[in-house]
């Protein structure tokens, strides 16, 4: 039989039973040849949903074929299993993770490479289960200090929850910059973004590290600070001798990885689910695409992800679905909606969609609400989850269907690599054997994705910000010459230049001159510590806008001058809470902006600028003014570190703000703080969460649900007294 005919027969249970002999004969033939085993595996996965219909020994034959192609998690080990087969099962059993799990053959091969001490670079489809290997390696306790680098803070929490569940308290888990090791002899796992890893000084003796989504090492844009930080992080850990496991999907080749690392590159098309992809070839503009989206969402009864190119597109798509489908108010999300309406304008599209059982998940949605959306989707309270590129940042969801509404990320057409990454979210091992992907526009061109590590291929175009912080042993003679030239030609100290490596050297030099001139006219604008006065904040905001930001990020937040930045920061510091700040931004929104636009602009400003960018810019400015004043003006410099730290936590107590990463919104954390006092550190907050009697708190149903969910996944340190409360 032809392969297409076999797939068609399998899709029709009656036809499959009628043609089972020729189908199994062909699948057996394919499974017995290495070159065609992947095809056999796909066909076997398609047969598995119909296993209960197979009789007369065909069910036993299916089990044998499942084992033959390495799909041991799908195999039935309790029926007609020989001693040899039982031994094979035991070889694939995952040890030490607190629940019965079995490797499939690729997972076992990767695990064996790692426990034998080799560095592994794995490229495999999204659904292959790369994370189980991490858990199994940690469970061996071969490593005393492991580091897992993930691309987002949302993934820090997701990874922490998974490892807390699988390792059952055998490891100390650190996720936050303020946390230190417990020092009780347990192995330690650090789960960090690259920025947090670079900010720590206790990872030099790490003996194992993982980089999730390692394709982000590829520096396609020389201005990509996060890619540069990830490369520096990799080289620091690897140069110190730590064994590594790099994981990511759909990578054809890796270049620039030093031969001295002696790594094993394992590209594989091994998949635990089959995909059915349907293309509709609809135009980007026009109502046809919107109508097809509504039609599909109405016809699909199982969990469905809808990929959109931007938060605005996601809002529009969600509104299109619930308005055209005339969806009723959902009781399953009522508690969440009631709570959200207390803190956000009810017109916000996230609330309106959730009222009707549709979730929206993108980078402007607060983290704790993102986590709720994913949890509600997993539990079936939300059937449709509309996402942006957050779906391909490793947010693990269980969905049978993926609708690719837009063929773009922001304004850029997605490539084959990104397409496969999105499509790979359809289907899930042991839940949905066949993932269904619906592409509303035309197909993207096929291609191979090659990852280039810039640290291993240094030339004149390699960003200075990268080579300034690479370990000396990783530098070529050309890179060393470039660094020497930059340092000799600048008035700034070498230490300042290196610490501010992510600021272009020409901007640093220009800022040096601007600060010198400002000191000569208004020294008091620079010589401040702690919290600045109004004119001092205005001065630094002007310097940041004109010399460090140059409007590149601030214009995206509709801020076009330093005095506007000062005004917005001042309103944030004066606001009683985020609700007050968001209300101000809604009230002062531009004429053409909707309320949803204003809400998400405010949330984006808080997370992406104040909580991330501003502190880095202010710290760089502080270093340069300290250099100018102490070395050239012979004056006492200012110190902006305290204000920068306050900004990083959005001007809230640092411990209270950090609880957001664990899934506790600041609005709920403030309720806890009323009874327990100021939460100064994340560990203090975790211990309060672990010990608090929820019955004694005046909580709404949604708040209780949130806290109970968080408490179920608290790490060991939440129940452990730490000597130094100020760590």
C-alpha cells in the first residue's frame, strides 16, 4: 500500500480494521529498516488511538512494533512480555524521579551520553521530551551544582515547578538573584535566565549546565543584548569545565562550537506525536481569514492554540472569535474575571475574552495571569488559548490543535524553523497522539536552520559587547587588539568600559563628555544617593534618553524626551498601586488608542522598560559619572544603585515583587504583607506562603486558588530557615 493510502485508512477506524493485514505488513517492513523507521514510527503513532479496536493478535503485534521503534512510553508491559522484553523495559525505566516513567529510545541514548560524561547538543522536535532527560540526569546526583538557563522568567517558574515535583526535595532549587545555597549538603540546581546567571558570582564551580532553546545563541542581530549575554554565559560555564547539554528543536547544524569541548551533536527527527497539517492559502488582508478562524474554533472540541503575530493581533483575533461565535459567559472563568475587574479596566480585551472562556497569552499579560491562563487551559476551563511568540518560548501546554492565524512575528514573515517550532506545539505524548495544525495563509519555504556561535568565529563584525566579557582564553588575537584599541582611545577606565559592555563605546564616550559639562554647571544634579530629587531625576532621565536609549526603546512606549520619562516614573512612584498607575495611563492615552491599547502599553512599560531596561541604563550612567567625578573632577561621586534596584522591583519591596515570579500577583502579595509585615526577600516570602493559614485570610475565590496552586509547588527552601535573612 502507498503511504498516503495507509494514513487515510488509519484515519478511518472501520477501514483500518478492514485493511489491517496489509497495513501491518507494510509497517512491519518499514520498522525493520533503519532508513524507514521514522516513517514506521509515525504510522504506529497514528494506529495507537485505535488500539482498543484491534483483536486477533494485532494488539500484541502493535505492542511489539511500538517497542521496535523505541516508543517505550507507549508500550504495554503487562501483557505477554518475555523476560528479554522486561529487561528492555527496565533499561528504559527512569530512575529516581518519584513516578513511573520510561524513556523512549532517543531519550535513553541522550541520557547515556550525558551520564558517561560527554557534552551533548540535541536537536529534536518539540514533543520529544527533552526535559525528562534533564530531570533524570539530576536524579542521578552525579552533579553537585547544576545550572539550567532558560529564555524567560515564566520558564524559570515552569521549570522549577517541574523539577520540584520530580526530584521530591532531593535538591535545593535557586531561581532568584537574592537567593543563596542552603548549605545543607544537598545538590543545588540554579534555574536562571542568562542575565541572572551573569549576575551571580557563585557559578564558577558549576559541574553541569543546560541551555534550553540553544538556537538563541545564534547572533543574527549584533544589537541583541540577550543573545550576547547567552553566549557569554555559555563560554563562562563551559570554560570552567562544566559539562553541558544544549537542547532545541529543528537545528540542522551547529558551527563555532570549539573542538576542545568534544561535544556530541545529536540531530533527530524522532517524534512521539504525528502531525496533520492543513493549509488554507488565504490572503493576509480581508475577512476570509477571520471567518475561517471562527469556523475552525467552532468545529474543534479539544484544546486549541491560536498563534498571532502580536498582542494587538491576539486581541483582535480573540474578539473576532467570541463576537462572531456569540459565545456565552463562562462560569469556569468567573472567579478570575471578577478578580481582574477589580484591578484592571473591564474593557481590557483579556478580561472580555476570558469572560467567554477564551484565554489570551502574550508578553504584556502579567506573569501570574499568564500562569493562570496556561493552568486553566490545561485543566479544560479554557478551550482556546490565543498566543503570540510566547508559545515558542518553551511555554509547555497540552493542545491537540494549533491554528497559525498569522504567518509573521510582529512584521517579519516566519521562517521554516519558526513554523515547525509553532506547529510542534500540537499533540502531546500519551494525551493527543495526532496533532492537528491549521495554517490559514500559504506555506512558508522549507529550509535548514544552522546555529552559529559568534564566540567561536570572531572577526571584525563580532560585537564588542561580546568580546569584552568573554573569558580571555576564548579571545582571538584580533579580538584582543580591538579591545586594546577601544580602551586606549577612551577616557573611561577599562573597568567601566567592561562593566558597561552592552552600551556602545561611542555612546559611553559621548556620555562622558556630557556628564563632565553637566558637573561644571550643576554638580548637585549628579552627586546624589538613594532617592533623587525631582531636578536630579530629570537630569538623569535626559542623559539616559539622549545618550543611552536614544529613543530606541522609549519611543515604543510613546516617550519622546527625558522630561516625559521623568513624568511617567514620578507618577509610578506616586501611585498607590499598579491599578492607580494603569488608570492614569488609560486616562492620558492618545486619542486613537483604545483602553486595551493603553492598559497593555502601561504593562509593557512596567515589565520591559522599568523592570528591565531602566535599571541597566541607570547603573551604566552611575558608573560613568562615578568615573568622571572621582578620576577627573576629584569630587565625591553619586551612587544610583539603590534607586536602580528599586526600579527593578517596580518600586515595591523586593521580596513582595519577587513573589510574582512564583505566580502570586502583587495585589495578593500585598494582602499577605498586611498581616506579616514587609516582605524583604523572596525566601522570606516563600516561608510565609508555606506557613500561612489561608483560612485566616480574607481571600476571594480566585486569590485562594492562586495561593493553593503556588503552595503545591513550593521548593524545599520554603520550609527551611536560612541563617541570613538579608541574602
